[in-house]
C-alpha cells in the first residue's frame, strides 16, 4: 500500500454548496403539490373519473418530487490537490485499467484503440499501470488493432508527455483547432506534430484495411489462436501485447488482451461477466489495489485523472471510500441535460452516501469488489488468516477453484502490495483458467463477489450492494472533464438504451437487492435509498406519465374536465405549479449557460422517452417476471466521429421499431381531440372541458412536435407508414373507448 507521509495538507477538500434558493423553491413546489392533492380530494365527489385519475397521477408526481427534494437537499463536491500527492505519498500505488468492447460493428475498433491510447498516456508512472482490454467479440481485428496501437503508442505517449498534450485520444487531438499545429510553436514541435499525425493516419488506414478483409486474416503466428473461433463459441484467449519489462516509469504501461471463453450453453452475463474476468486475470498478473473501469468509447480526457482519483482514494480513510466516480459526459451530444442533472441531482447524491456507480469512469478499490465490508478494513487479515498458505474451503467457494487466484485475492484483501510480477507471461496458464466459462460455477462471483449478475444495469446493482454494506463513495469532477464518451448514434438507439435501463433498474427494485430491503436490513442510508428509488422507478413512471398525457384529450372528447375551471380557486394552484416549475427548470438552463431552446427540447424529450422507451422497459420487466423473456444487454450503436462536421448517421429520428408507436398515437389522439373540440362535436351534457384542458392538449402537441413533423417528412426523418397505421388503429381504439365511457 502506498505510504502516506504525515503532512498536514489534505489531498482533497469537501465543498458544501449553499443552496437556500433551490431549497426554498423545492419546498414551495412541494407545498403547492400537496395543496393540489388536498383540493382534489376535497372536491372528489363533485367530479368524475378524469378528476380521480388526475389525483392518482399527481400523487405519483408528488412522491417523485419528494424524492427529488431529498436528493438535492445537501449538494457536495470535492476539490482535489494532485500537486500535493508528491509530498504526501512516497510511492504511488499501481492501478489496473479495464476497457470492455463487445462488437466490432457497433463499436468500431478505432474507438477502442483511442480509448486505450488515452489511458496508456495518462500522467502517472507507467510502471504502475496496466491496461486490460476485454473483447467479447473474440475478434482478430480488435487484437490486430491493439497490436498496431501499441506500436503507435511508443511514439504517441512520449509525444504527449513531452509537449504536455491535453487531449490524449488522437482522434480528438487531431480534430478542429488542433488540425494544424499552432504557428507560434517551435519548429521541433511542428515537425513532431506532423510526424504524429501521419503515423496516426497510417494506423487508421491499417485498421480500416484490416477491417475490410477481416475474415481473411492470416491465421498463423500470433493470430493462430483465432482460427476456428466463433463469437459465442471459443476458448479463452489471453495475450500480453506489450509488457513494460524493465519497469520504466517513463515507458509504456502493460497492455493485455483478453477474450473470455464462451460456449453456447453457458450464460456469459454480458458486461458484468466481462468485468469479473478482467478482475481475475488482472489479479493474477498485476493485482493492483485500484481498478479503473471504462467503456470502449470513453477516452480519458483529463491526463491528470488518475492522480485526481488518487487524491480521493489515498486522502481519505480506507473505510470511507469504496470507489471514485466521475460523471459521464459526451463529446458528440450537447452537454445541457446531463450537466444539469449532474449539477442538481448528481451533486445532491454525492452529499448523501456518495455517487451511484455509473458503469464507466470509475476507480474501484479491489478489496471492495472482492466483497469486503467497511468494518473489516481494520482487521483485514482476520477474515482470511485461517488460510496460512493453505487454501480453505471457504475461499474456494468464494473465489473459485484457482489456487493462484486465491493467493492473489488474499494478498489484495490483506493490503499486501506484492508488486508487479516480474514476468506477466508466467501467469498465462492460470489466467486462461480463470477466464474459462465454467470457472464461476459454485463460487460467489456475480452473487457476492465482483460485478453482480441479474440486471441489465449491472453498474447500479453492483454500486447499490456496495452502498448497502455501508460504504461511502466519492466523486471526481475535474476541469476539463475526466472522461468523454459517445452517446447513442440516433434516436432509435437512444430509445433502446433507455428501455434497457428502465428494465434493468426496475428489475433491481423488484429483486432481493431492492434498496428498500437494503435500508431495512442493511446499511443503506435512508436518503440514499430515496435516491436509488428515484432512479429505479423510471419504468413505473411511464404509467402516470402516459395517463396524464392522455387526460386532456380524454376530457375534450368526452366533454368532461380534469382541471379546475378558470373561475374556481383551485386553478391558481395548478397554474402556479406549472409556471414556477417551468421557470425553475428554465433558470437552471440559463444559469448553466445553455440556450433556451435546449430547455424546451430536453423537456419534450423527457416526455417522449418516459411514455415510450420507459413504457417498453416496464412491459419487458413484467414479461420477465412472468418468465416469458430474459435479460438481454443490447449494445448501444456508436458512431466514430473522425471529422468535425462528420455527424453521419446521427440524425436518424424514426425507424420501424415499436418505440415510436406510443408517441405517434398520443399525437394523433390529441389532434383528434382538438379538432373535436374546435368543431364542437362533443357529446351533450357533462361539465365540459375548460381553457385548462385545451391549453394542456396544445402543450402535449408541442412536446410531441418531432412526431408532428415526422408525419409529414419522408425518408429517415419521417415516421414509417407501418408505424402510422398501427398508431392510427390505437388512436381509433382510444376514441372509441372514450365514446363508450361518455355514453355510460
Ligand atoms: O456483452 C457485453 C455487452 C456490453 N459490453 C460492454 O459494456 C459497455 C457498455 O455498453 P454500451 O452498449 O455502451 O451501453 P451503454 O448503455 O452506453 O452503457 C451504460 O449503461 C450500462 C448499463 O447500465 C453500463 O454498463 C455502462 O457502463 C454505461 O455507460 C461497452 O464497453 C461494451 O463493450 C461487454 O463488454 N459485453
Ligand atoms: Mn456506451
């Protein structure tokens, strides 16, 4: 373990943010919501079905708001002082860096290569770093790309360090402003710069050419292991691409390629399974006490990031910080809605028990991943002392059947820094064993140790179990951003991702790992539990969202009302909530320096996602509970941006997937309702809709305006005819049932 010298200067400071203004507004909105509920309840008998349904929906929204208020109450961030590390720490600890990739089509190899290059080039002693790439595609192309990348890295890493380059993913570095070296720079730099650019372009070409003839690889020599392999049927492949044999602090970190064994009948547990193999193989080879985990599209954007994270990990008591999470940002989509989410809810959660684990951009403590509890830190040795050189049955049951691995795990748990083994290849045999698909049988992997199985959002599940043990977690949000990733390539891909999340999250809520149980029987703090609830109920939220969106149309068609009339006092409450809430969110955008239109776009996007992707997520969860479907991790399609303007493929708005049926239906229903109302075709009797219902209906049409445009557009910006037909049928069904209900 790194020895911390006794110096009084702390490595980080907690910054508590004053938020009286936000708290006041949050409470005012909550108060108004409660007033509205009370008003509805007291006038329930004078009104019909719509009024009651509105009451139910608003109860849900009020509950959601309680969660939001609680999450945002005590925002916190951390300020780190990496320059003090040198004084405080004699020797920096090793860090193992994991990158996962799983599909050459959806995740272009050049993207993974850039992520790996950015990691190899971070500002940290190179002999303390090792980079492990897990390839779930078992692709010779990825392997080849990494081998080529390691050759390029020998030039790239020294170049970055010599000139203190800020962005160390070459595809971003050679983009935009850096497309030319600044004319003010030295001749030497200009020359080096040109050489690097040429070398990078050559690397790019090599990979592109290899991709074209990917299946024609010469399967001899290094590549021989890939002959006769299939994506879902192949033995484990572990290859040391580059080893920093001389332990040079200014050399190149180790680079290891892993493709875990896959067999058709064995479940492989998607990303969680890959993470566990990475953990075990790295345990055998380098066994660093800290592990950084990033997705293949997330490059290190701040070269100081490892030092930054070390401030938090080494500067706190061991028991105080299980992992350090940096917020997710993207380089290819506007930062607005994410930035605002991180700013309000994100920082709020940081101030409770610590940030959720977001699956990428995270520094883990190896011990914690091995299942250690915070109170075991003090007597780390005790729980494992019985071993004494012999492998106890308990450990076999926990960590599986590899003596070498168990030894490494015991070292890790006891905090022994065995250092890097002199020769990585010595552990290849054991590494192949722990990367086998049968290795985890009968062990605790995926249940109590490592990344947990059973949810498509393995990150939240794993983080939740860590918090449930009473661990705190820490947050690292340096400037410039720590990591930058790429968002879903288009709207259908975004919908698929949101559906997977909604489903994965809801699965957790309904499982034995539910945060409610973890608070009752474990050590999850109550407000942290509320934070998790806010997240896990995305799928459930779709139901009240959908009902509320349908209400104005229903009322106009059936000549009823769900809002107080203009002359009734209740209308003031409803209007006040709407106006205050909208201005509040708008002010957050203005404060963050974002344009007003992005506030509107994000607001309507949220309505669209909630009523479609989350709805499908909810449906899939129900199917899974009934045993009719299984968890699948559908990988998000990523588009590699190699040029500044190159947004190729980013604009696809609609496809034939069912995701667009709810939105189109909602739009058609509202258009029908507005026409019915304007033409005065409603049935006689009833209290009749007022201004409120018409206003809401127009508002819904505005929120779903991308669909309105999509109705009239052709090609990939238009809604496919089949979707329109299905939606029209559903809309007719809705109108028909409205008629029936108004006749009763
Ligand atoms: O069988 C699989 C499936 C996925 N992955 C990797 O998992 C990562 C995330 O997959 P992606 O398709 O990009 O999912 P996203 O929805 O973008 O991921 C977010 O959500 C996931 C689930 O909550 C988290 O695991 C991710 O870290 C988080 O970025 C990628 O590196 C994949 O290569 C694998 O290694 N094996
Ligand atoms: Mn991703």
